[in-house]
C-alpha cells in the first residue's frame, strides 16, 4: 500500500504531462512551448549533476551548443540517421567535457564559474570563426527533422511527444544516478572534498564523471534542439542561455531533482503574458528572479514546506469552531 | 607616416584603453576581495554612468561635460547604495545566491536600459575636440583626457587603500574578515563603501568612454567580461594585479586587433584566461584564499 502510494503522485503528474500535447494539439504555439520547455528541463536537470558536486557551472549551454552543432553537421554533411546523431552529440559533448574537466575541475567557487563562463564564450567564438565547418555567423540551415526507424517526425505534435519521451528517459537516468551510490558520492564530495579524498574517494574522478554525464545530456538536448528547429546559429547558445539554465536551478531549488523542473516551467510560463513585448519580458523575468532569491532562499520547491505549518494551524482553527 | 610614429600612436591608444580597463578591473577586484561578490553587473554601472553623462550633457540640462560626469558618478553611487542594501547585504556570505543575484541584476539593468533609453545608440559630443601634434605624432585630445583621468583616479585609489583608515580596514577585511571584525572594524559599513567605490569607478569609466564610443544599453556585458579577464590575469582581490592585468589586456587587444582582427583577439584573450586559471588560478599577484 505504502509502495503504491509512493508512485501515485508521480504517475498522475506524468499522465497529465503526456496528455497535455493532445489537449492543446490545435495550437501550434503551445506545442512549440512544450517542446522548448522540455529541452530546457533536460538542460537544467543535467546541470544539476554538476551543481551536486559543488561546482558552479556558468557555461552549460556550451555543451548544448557543441551537441547541436555535432548533430547538425553529422546530419547535413554526412547524412547520419537521427538516433546516431543524437548519441554522437552527447558523446562528443561529454568527451569535450572530460578534456576540459581534467584541466579545471580542481578549481572551486568563483574560479570554476569564471573558467566555465570563459569556455562558453570561447566555444561560441570558435563556432563563429571556424566557418568552413560550422557555417560561421550564418549558422547551419536545413537540418532534417528527426527520423525514427524510417518514419520522419514532422508534425509539431509528434515532435512534442518525441521531446517528452526523450526528457522522460534522460530525467529517469539522472534520477537513478542521483539516488545511487554515485550520486551520494557527488553530494559527499561537495560538502567535504578533502575528507573524501582522505578516505580514498577519487574526488577528481567523480567530479569529471558528473561533469561528463551532465554534458552528455546537455549534448543530447542540444542535438534534439537542432533537429527540432532545423536551423542553428551560434547566437542560440550565447552566454545568457547558460545563465538561464543556472537560474532555473537556483529559482526552483537545489534540494531535489524537482527543483530545476519546477524552476524551468515556472520561469518559462511566467514570461508568457509578455509574449511580443520582449523588452518588458526580460525586466519582469529578472525582477521575479531577484524576488525569488531574496524571499525563497531554498527555491520554489520549499513553498509547500513553508506554508504547511500555516495550513495545519488554519485547519485546526477551523476545527475548533 | 613613419612606422615608429604609427607604433607610438597605437601605443598611446592602447594605453587609453588600458586606463578604462584598469578602472573596471580595480572595481571588480575590490568588490570581490572585500565581499566575495562576483559582481557580474559591474559593467551595467558603467552603462548607467555613460547614459547619465549623456542625459546630463545632451538631453536634460546641457551641462558642461566635467560637471555632467561628476553628477553621473554621484547618481550611480546612489544607485549602487540601493543595490547593495536591497540585494547584496541580505545575501552576504551565500556564494550561489549572490552570483545568481548579480547575474539577475545584469539582466535587469540591461533590459531596463533598453526599455528606458531605447535601442538607439547615443553619442556624447567630445569635450576636447581636435588633436595635439607631438613631434610627428597626431594624438586625439580625448584619448589623452582618458589617460590622465584614469591615471589620477587610480593613483587616488591606491593612496586611499594604502594610507587612509577605511582603506586599511578594507585590506584587513580582505586578509581576514572575521579577525578584522573582532578588532572592531565595521565589516558591513566598509563593504558598503567598497561596493560604492567600485561601482562609482565603473560609472566614471562610463563617462570617460561616452565621448569615444557609442553609448548603448548592452555595452555593459562586454565590459564586465573584460573586467573579469583582468582580474583573473592579475589575481582576484589584488589592486596591483588589476592594474597590471588591465595593461596586459589593453595592449594585447589593441595590437592583435591592429595586426589581425578583433575576433581572433577575443579568442586569444579567452584562451589566455583558461590557461591562467588552469596553470595559476591566483593570477600574477593574487594569494591563495
């Protein structure tokens, strides 16, 4: 009974999420929104793995960019099938992350943040500069839509569902990693790296593992993005995108994997009333970010815990009369 | 033109660029050294300073340039005081929250800048038009103004940090904040002062470049990136490091741009930063914390 109840709420939520595209299937814009939110959720949740090890990564979008370009180049220049593209995007992003990780993962705090920030800027510049491969500032056009076992997914509904399935797969793997022994080690080395080292934990190895796995999923998200939008340029992976992914994590809360999911959905939907008024959109976004940080230091997911005592008091007060 | 003249002229232009960079870098390093705030919004204070100068000079009162820059420095100091009280003081000591808040402030000031000032690029008329002939060199007067002003401000800051009581308190906090507090240093007050000084220096840098470059709301982002580059080169928290870092960056960027192109200059700068962070994270003058 206990066991069944534990899975009841996630099952209901998952059910609603998977019915949602059908409910809005007439509105192409909502389907687009769902797909974009899904991709952002994969990015935000994958960044969580790096945050768990205590590293403040300000350049996560670079790996999404590397993944997007890898899959776009493989698809347009070499004609690789979609699944291979997507995996190659993830693998290539994590290879780059490993190489970078060896160099910078012993840094902490502000040094790591600035190193990743710099790496993201450098990646963007290299993409612009290397135009024989990446198309330079013009980007890559006419990337084919995802092709699954001979079926080309071209409708927005199909693309939204493909994105949701991809996100479900990625999120489940990340959830399993986080709750495994490896995930617990990540948390441990974030709190006491020196202690971990002294009891024989390979701190650098685990740091690189977290960084590489996070970048793998970022690469996959980027790869799917390029096949979904069918056109990419370096501007899509600018520095602000990394900042947004980070903001989703902080606003949502860092205590559980729900944090980045809630944060991404909340911050994206918050902007919807301002659609078309781009200048107001960003002002509102940043003000709400500030308010969240100042008033909810533990993120949006701490709201239920915060208001629960008041609710109990309210219920008791009602019961007395 | 002789090659040596050409070179000397470019050296001077590089020096004026370095002056601006040092003003920014010193502010970033001061704020980080004292409060451990990575002020990603630092460039936005430069943007505000430049726009305030533009408004006082051109749109509102037609004030003379010098007076307008003073007034703009004062206004930005007030804004930075508010920012410190509302955002950074409540979050003191929380690394992730302050970095995210600073990034949020960057987004807020930049987007509010677009909203209030518009996307049209503005320009401030030069207070010192014309050039000076110096031997065979032809030097624009406004560049010389930047060099002189930056030099005086940096000298003033060095004297302040070295010889005055608040300056000494700043160095004490930078070395050991809790020991300084035990010795009776008002850590919050001195932090507030450091934050205001850093932001005001950025605002003055904004006033200085307003006649040289176009003023636009997104100018702050590139500036803060340069600021952090300088600080990493010189060592986070070190004023001397920021000065040397600013000189290195200013000269490197000017000359690579002169002989190759600006994208390559940026790529080389970024690679250099990653190299410095990896090989010697404390930079040229920093010490381990």
